[in-house]
């Protein structure tokens, strides 16, 4: 068996096309890698196994540039053959030269192979963890982890492969992370920080009209000062009202329909977006209020407006008004625990 293997190795070294015939026209490359006569008895043959063959070609190329040369091996009977001192064979590199040259080639080869082994230690340190979202969507998790995405090396000794370090299982709301422990811990910290229950509120809407006296609803204590400044009336009555529960950070519009006195109907829609917990303020975007009042023997009179605003906890805010005898739309934010 050993004789057969040695025969194959020598054949690979000797029958390489580039070295089967002598060069008749000298070139710069042939002058640099000129053939050296070496007695067969002085030749040393050594196999050096490479940790991962995916870097074999690159390592071989570097060694060729550093120490590669063509040699003429002289036999005792005066015959000779040509060979090259470096050749890849399976997952090994064959060194075929004088003993001092073999030692010289093994030194950089060992250093190159150490770098490859370091990469393997990194790959063996990969961990896998799952995180199931609770209060946020899987899309929110994907956006939050965008800056942590990267490709990781999952190569084997037979092939070079890489894959994304984050996989999203949309139908189950699970984030699968495969990376180093440190990188996974950073991603988990982000997910745990944002995956919290959304702040809950009650939002009340009052459609209020000025009155000359105290007849009707007593709303005097609930009226914000800005409304008093905008209206010549000292007293106010409720035309229609409604209350709805909302969560901060919603993506879908919220709507509230209200039916009031004197044929009044109204529809309020809005989107509660960001909540400033420190300042206790909720942003309301895309507010639209449509107001209709039935008039005897006439088509209903309808008006609408759109706006955006922010409102603090337990405060009132006037978002708009309708008509000659204005009907004011007033919102109040009531936080829930």
C-alpha cells in the first residue's frame, strides 16, 4: 500500500505538465525558478496535512510564491527526472526537496495553518438561541435587529458555506439567532428592552357648544382655559361624547362613532403613535373628525377637519371646531395602570 501511494505521489510531482519538458526559451519566471540539480539521496519527501482543505489552494499559492522551484533529481545511474518541490495531494501539501528547503517551507506553512485553526475555533463557539416575541410584532423585532445582521461562517472540511445569523419564523413569532454568545446577548438585550407591554389609555371625546346659561350639562369644570378664550360663552353643554380604549404605538387607525342631541352624529378617527413615558405625553397622528347635523326639511349638514397633536396625561386639548355657533371637539387623555 505504501509503495502504491508513493508511486502516485511521485507521478503527481513528475508528470505535472509545466515541468515535463525543459524550457528552450529562458524567461524571467524560468530564471527566477531555475531548476536545481539534486541527488536523489538528498531528497526528502514529507506530507503536511492541512486542517481545512477549503484554504488548501490559497496556502499552496502562497508557498509557491515564497519557495516554489523546479528541481532536477539525479539518480545514481546518471539518469535524471524533473519535478516540482511543492504539490497538493488530497488534503495535504507534499514537500519534495532538500532537507533544509523542506524545513524552510514548513515554517510559513505552520503559521498559515494556525490561522485556519483559529477560524475553526471561532466556528465551534457558535451558539443558537430562540426568542418568542410577546408584545411586539415579528416585524418590529426584525427592524430592531437590522444592525446586528451578518453572515457567519458555517463551512465544513469539504465545502465553504455561510448563512445569516438571524432567522425569523413569522407564523410562530420566533426569532432564531445563531452567532457567538456575546453577539447573541446583545441582540437579546435589545429585544427584551423593546418587547414590553404597550401603554394603555382611555381617550374621551366631547363635542361641546357654548350656552348662555347653565341649562343642560354642567361642564364648566372640565373646560380647558383655551376653550374659554376662544368662545364668548361662559357656560357650555355637551352635544355628543364618547370614550375609547387605545394602546400607544398602534399602527391601525382607531375610530369612535358618537350620536348626540339635536340630530348630531360624529365620527372620530386617529392613530396613537409614540408615547413619551418621561413627559407623560401621547402623540396622536392623522386625526379626522367628521360632524353631521340633521336639519328639518333639509339634507344633513356635514363638516370635517383633520389634524395631529399631542396630549398629556389627564389633560384636555381642543382639536377643532365647527359652525357659526361653534361646536368644539375636546379630547382628554386618561392613563391606565
